[in-house]
C-alpha cells in the first residue's frame, strides 16, 4: 500500500530535483578533482565564476519578476548600463560608495517605471519598449560620458570572519564584496516573495491569467508596475556592481550584452530564482573558463567557441530539447480592461 | 460621376498618405525638440548643433557621400526588420546575419582570383546574401519546429555570429601580412570592390533596389500574400491551406538575406575587408528604421536616410558645435519611443487613429 | 410588491457599446434565497448586465441596490465586498495553480508575511463539506474536468462570503448529468440563503430550476414570470419575439455515392487526451449528416481532423474514395472540400484584410487570381464584385476590411468564398452561431441548395433545432464517440436529448431505428 505511494513520491521528487541534483553532483566531483590537481587555478576559476554570475543573476531576477507578471523586459541591458553610469558619476562627485549604489539602484527603478509605463499603460509592444530603453541608455551614457574621470575606490571584499578561512570554500564564497553577497541573498528573497507570499501568488496569477486576477479584485496594472520597477532596481544593482564593485570605473557600453545574457539565464532557469542562479553560475563558469583558457593557451579549442557555449545552450533550452520551458501564459500580452 | 469619384478617391489617397506620415514626422520633431533641450541643458547651442549636423550631412558632395554610405546598411537592416515584421516575426538578428554576409563576401573577395571585376563583385555579393540568409534560416526553423521565440534566438545567434566571425578573422581567414596583429581578413581584391560614383555609392543604389524588391514581393506576389496572411492571422493561413512553417522559414531567410547583402555591400563598398567592431548596433538601428518607416519598404528609405544623415553629420557637429556625437543615439531612442508610443504623438498632434494591419510580436518566449 | 428587502435590485440600467445599445433601461430584482433565471438569446444583453453588477463594466445610466441600499460598483473588488460572486462563462481560474491557490487568490490567509497554504487547504475542505462540493485542494486546476472546475469557481465565490451568486451560462459546457449535479448544488445553496442569478438560453433548464424567470431581448427586459405560469413555447416566443419556425423547405434527400468516409478515427485534444474515440461515419452526395451533441464532446476535434487542421492518432479519413496522401488542408480544398469553420474570426477570416482578399484566401495562388509569381488584382476585384452581389454581402465596398462587417455579413463572405469553388464535401461547424435570424435563414437555405446540387454535407451544431431542421440523418456524439446514427424523420427531439446525455441507444430508440 505504502510502497507505490512512496515510489510515486520519489519519482516526483526525482522529476523535480533530479536534473539539478545530478548536475550538482557532477560539478562537485569535477571541482574536487581539479582542486586536488591545481588548487590555485581552481580557486581562481571558481571565484571568477561567482563574480561573473553576479550581474547575470541580478539581471535574470529582474527579468523574471517582470515576466512572472507578464511583462517582457528586454531593456535590462540598458537599465544596467545607465545604472552603472549614474552610480559611477555619483561616486566621482560625492565619494560616497553606498550613496552611489543607491543612486544606481534608483536609476534602474526609474527605467523600470518607464518600461512599465510603455508596456502597461501605453501598451506598446514590449520588445520595442525594451529596445527604446537600450538605445536611450547607450545614447545618454555616451553623450554625458567624460573621458578621464576617475573615482576614489570601489567596493572591497568583506571576509566573513572564520568562514573565509575554510580552504576553497572560504575564498570563493565568504570573502566577497557586498553586492556579491547581496545577489545571493536576493535569490532567496525573490524566491520567498514569489512562492510564499500573497504578493507572489498575485504576481503569478497576473502572469498566467490576468483577467482571472482582475475579477478577484486584484489590480493587474499595479502588480505589473511594482514588479517591473522592483526588477529595474535589481538591474540597477547589477549595473552598480559593474561600475562600483567589479571595475571601479565606467566605460562606454560596459555591460557588453550582459543584460541579454541575463534574459537567457532567466529562460535557462525556467523563470525560477534558483534555476536562474544555477544558470548564472553555469554561464559565469563558461566565461571564467574562456578567460582561463585564453590565458593558459593549453587547449586547442578556440576560446571563442567556449564563449559561444552559453548562447548555444540557451537556444537548446529554449527549443525544448532538454525539458520544456514554459513561460507564463500571458507573457508579453498587454492587458486590456473591459468596458 | 465616375470622374468625380476618381478625384475624390485621389483626394482620399492623398489624405491617407499625409495621415500615415504624420505620426513618424511628429515623432521625429518631438525627438529633435527633446534632443535640443538636452543639448541646451548641457551648455551648448542646439541650433548650432543641428545646423552643423545638417551641414556635415548635406553641406557638400563629401557630406552626401558619407550620408549615403551610412544610410546604405541602415536601409538593409531596416528592410530585414520590416520584412520579417510582415509575417509577425521580430528579427533582432540582423547584426549577426550581417556579420556572416560581410565575412563571406570578404572571403570571396580576397580568396577568389582571376575573375573579371563585375562578375567577382557580383559573386561576392551573392555569397554574402546567401550566407546571411542561411544564418537566418536557423531562427526560422527553430521557431517553426520547436516554438523557440525568434527574439531570444536571434539575440543569442548574434553573439554566436560575433564569436564565430571573430574566430575566422583571427584564425583561418586572418590577414597574415606582416605588421597585422588584429583580427581581420586581408583586403579584398579590387575586382570585388563596389564603385562610388562621385557622391553616389553603388551600394546605395542596391539598397534602393532591395526596397523595391521587398515591396514587390510583399504587395504584388502570392508569396507576399502568404507572408502577410501568416503575420495577420496564422490560424486563417493554415485553414486556407497555406504552409505556415515554410512561410515562416522563408520569410526569415529573405529577411536575413537583406541583412547579409547589407554586410557584403559594406565590406565591398566601404570597408574593403572584414574587421571586428563592424557597425556594432545595426541590428537595433534596423528596428528604429523599420518602425520609423512604418514597416513599409519605401518608408524605410527616408527613415534610414534620416538616421544616416545624423551619423554622417555628427562628426562635424562635434567639431563645430562641441556637442558629443552620442546625442544622435539619444535622439534616435526618442524617435523610436515616440513612433512606438503613437498615442502620445496622436494626442499631441490631434491625429486620428488609422485602421490597419497590426501585429503583436512579443508573446511568450518558449516552446509550447 | 411587498416590503421585503431584496438581495439585489437594478433600476434603469443603460449600457451603450459602439453601435449597440446592450442594456436599454433594464430593471431586475432578486429576492433573498431564490433562483432567478435570466433568459435570452445570444446578444440579448444578459452577460452585459451581469458584468455591470460585478463591476467589470460601468453603466452609462441607472442604479444598483443591495439589501435596499444604493451602491456603486466600480470594480470586482467592490462587488466582492458587497457579497456578490460570479461564475463566468469562461472560467476565471489560473490553470497552473492548485485548487487551494485559486480559492484564496486575492484574499489570502497569511502567517506573518507568509502565505498560509495550510489554512487555504482547510478552507477548501471545510467549504466542500459544508456545501457538498467535493474537490481535492491540491489538484492542479488544468488537470480537472470541466464540471469540477466549475465547482472550484463556486467555492471561490463562497469563500468570499457571496450572498448573491451569478452563474453565467453554467450549463453550456456540462453534460446532462453534470447539469443535474449543478442543480442539486444550486438547491443546497438556496437553502443556505444564497440568492442565485442563473443566466441561460435553455428553456428546459429554466423550468426545472428557477423560482422566477426574467426574459431579455435586444437589451430590454421583455417580462418576468414564474415556471408555473408559462410553457416552453411561451418562453421561446418571449425570447425571440415571434413564433420560431426554423423549418427549412427542403425536398427529401437523394443520397448518391459515399463522398466522405471516416473510419475508426482517434484524435487527441491540446492536452493529449483522446477527444475523438474511434469514430466511423459516412456522408453521401446529396445528403446532410448532422452531428448533434453537447459542446465539448469532441465535435471540434472531429471537424479539425477531417479538414486537415489537426493530426490524427489513428484511423482513416477518406475523401472521394482516396485517402489524402498528405493531411494538408490545401490538398483537401483542391479535392472539393469546403469548410465553414466554427470560429469565423479566428479561422475563417483575416479581419484586417479587405473583403476582396478574404474571398481569395484559399485560391489566391491559382489562375486567374495569380499570374506566375504575381497576384492578378483585376481578377481578384472582379471575383469580389461578383460574389458580394451574388451572396448579398452588405458592405460599402469590396475594399472594406472584414473587421468592419457585421457577424452575419462576415459569415456570408465565408460562405461565398467556400461555395464559389466546385464543392463535393461541405463541412459546416456551427454555421449560424451568434447570427441574427435573417442571416440564419439565408445560410440554411444555401446549405440545402448545396445539398441539392449534389454535395455531401457534414453539419455540426450544438443547436438541436438547427440539426432537426436541416439534417437528413443525425449522428449523436457523446464523449468522443458516435453513440447513434438515425434518420432525421424517425427520431424525436426527446430521444435525441437522451442520446446526447449519454443514454444507451438501445434503450432510447425503437428497434427499427437502431444504428447501422
């Protein structure tokens, strides 16, 4: 009697977590193998993986907050870029890093509001709305960019006491600058909000069946606005990461397509925060390996091909070759109230 | 009676035409106005800047040549976007398709020897067109057979194209001449180059011909009827016995072929070889051009010329009026915003909404 | 009227849509604990009125009173607060959510910041026990049968303490058994003091369940009565405004060779479930085979499979003696199939296209409409002018977009296009749904003409009257199967009703009429 039930449970469990667990197991095995062989390089690659994943995971969280409420945000790239610029300029002017980060986040949120205005209120095609933000960001940051500005310092790593002393794990996980820590915390926060709060339930309802939500007295437009604006703030944090934590200065077009990759990360992660985190780490790893290989020049695979891998993987996932990715049902469709 | 009716319908046609260009014109005017405000706020003179911009773009034969040179790839990428639009497809991959066209044309241009000038150039153009088109078949096929949304796949394919062309220009097709350290191909042979007659680049003529071709296909052929039907109502297309899958792939191929030939023309007519960093944002510029031209192939030409002129004149503007070139990007984004947000322009200019074919592009990403 | 307080009252409601007066000074009252049926044809204004009561539409004029108090209802939020619940014709459930999640959406129990799904589950169980509405709180809604989904909708309203429950065409998608179960539920709700507005256009149901009946026609209230005062015929007359004689003049059929033969056909629906389950049927030249059945018993999938729009899982569709080599609509069209689709705006027309283009939607690639690669505009316009005249399509011009036409004229465009080819087989699915009486008569006449010219006609309709007046033979479809095929003149309306409800054919029919 209980056997088939527990077997079914086990199957369900496997269906849900199996792929993730297998990947995790393989990854861990590989990591330990390489750590045993060359600890320094492994440490460097893993640390770089985490750093590379920060803007991607933040961008993906931005994207999925929007899409869970059925607003496609292809302007993440522009939101990041503009936030990176504003954050940097505020740092140059005030020297206050915390304030600079906040202004970067605010910039992202403002652009989020612009996207929400275009796609929710004006009902412009959302792809076009996002493109407006991208081009606007390239133009404005380019126009106001001044060559030769330099800022005092950037966000520095904060070792977390004894945790940072653990071999391998310590330097990789517990000796990071603040936005990196924040990005990890935010993965958990967004997951909690989406799946364990009324707001999250309403957001998902709005993304799946907005009319149903409307008939229950939920304000569809408000839910969309808030999610897109909060998402914008996260993209802004990603931008601040680039100019205030990773590099410490601003360069033209410094996002270099990360906003689009973040979209891929979101899809790869099947519109879930943890999925996105895993995908971001995978993409970060590919980038880290690319750099490492280019540096070492050992392998005979051209480094460009390793660089292409994340994009290829995204297409593979999107095409449904490995499991079906199902976006929110109302994704991208403007909501029209009746009457 | 009949004559009167005819006159009336002519009047109606003129009015409809004016109405249809009112929104783009209004969008351009508003964008320039806000651009002027930004320039003034940053301490320069907007009037001087715009005068210098116009002078740089149209003030001399040299200016005209530059303008037309900048316009040419914009027409091609605008056509790529506009053509796909008609079938309800959003091709953001013009960038990657253009790179493939460019590097293929470059390869044919430097590697094939002994052909007479006209033939060699034509061969390189055709090779570039086909390369671009085939690259565009990928998102088309992915869309039809798996449901993967072309917006994401074309963006991803852009990066793949960048990586792949970078690899080629750094590896098999690299310019091995002494002194070269960057990733680029050798210069193409003179026989593969496209001429420029005074201020008129040959490529511009090709671009205009391409627009005529696009219009003819869409409006005059049965294939065009299929493409538009699929864009307007794919269910009805299937019901009527049209092969929707074939039409989607074919549309993407033709759309991408426009981008491919654009890359070939740029290589053979302007750059003379394949180099990285080649027109980095053409894909997105194509969206602005296509929408500003109301996704009409003939509308694409003036829209591309406007953007081309801003690009061509921005140097002079920076030099004469001390206004950074990037203001043109700001103005371009504003144009796109106002064209897309046509309600705002309509409300400001009191223009009535027009009835017509509308397409929603962004619905869901993934496989169904 | 007595001084009792009414659960709900609307006075002089007016609602205009562009070109339509949807509600024209409507008055309506609902007593406490009664089932008040709102009866009317499609487009009579019933749903509009209910959407006003539920805050989805805003009335242009008029007042609403709840328990004698005047109220304004600007949004569903207000309606819910005032104790109004609504079960929409198209369910307002989030398909990927569980029953419990759907129940609490918008009024979520929480512990601190966190959703209290345990409380939600308990609420489902408590309510289902209280009202006898059995449902599993953890089931995902999209996996549930339609009847159960409807229960979830009712539970949603009860969870929000609805005192007034609006049921909009709740029986349209239900089997007769499920309808019976729904009526049991309605009686229970009534006993617990819930007042119910029951919207329908089915007369028998009204007489079976309603305490009072209000009939609407063309946006106006025609009258209010009770089941004991009227007969079905009276109600029909009130609804339609004149004696309904949907009798079509037609000579007896002269069946010839078999044109369409369907053998052991199995077809899946979107979710991969069997929708057509081993159907075999034949249609001969010169006859109309009517397929009767409650909506959603596989008719849509059957038609789509026959017309090449849907994959078949197994079995054969043979047209004119040949199995189509590739199951493509174009092949079938070229071999003499004409198709009037169920959803004329989704499948039948490109709404943004001019009428002229819509009239060549299936033949644009052949001469004279194509010359080589190019379209022949002259021939296309010529064709349009001829057909518009011949089929009496009321339009300002052949270049008018199909969107601007009325439903009847849109359907005429489709009929004109489909009938202008040589037709061996006509497949007509709900050809007159939502049309005015004039257009219905016209289209019926054309279909019979088609038959008399020797075409085989497969007519699918949920309207029993349409089937009875047009068909020569009738196939009854129930749960994906053809449960009986009978001659139209050897069967009564009542017998068909029983068959549609799933009663075994051998119990219902006389021995000599038992199917082949």
